[in-house]
C-alpha cells in the first residue's frame, strides 16, 4: 500500500529592522507602535535559531481532513 502525504503546518520566526524617521528613539518607538500594521516587513531578515515548530495536533488534524 502506498504511503499517504500529510500536511504538517509549521511556524518559524525571523528578525530584522525597519527604518522610522523621528526626532528621538522614544518618538520612533511611538510611531512604530501606532503604525506597525502599515509597516512593510524588512527586506533583509534572519531566521531565529530554534524557532521552527509544528502546529498543535488539532491544527494538524484539521489540515488533513480532506486527504
């Protein structure tokens, strides 16, 4: 019997920097906090070591209902 293929949802983290124009670091942080939903992801980023994980069992089961 042929083996099935299952979809295992995973997550991982990346880190990077964004540039905020401001008069002080405090103001830059405030601007970031107020506008973070409108700021694009960094163009250069790095994988956060040991952040690669699978989702919980319930999420895996839901992903594979149609297999």
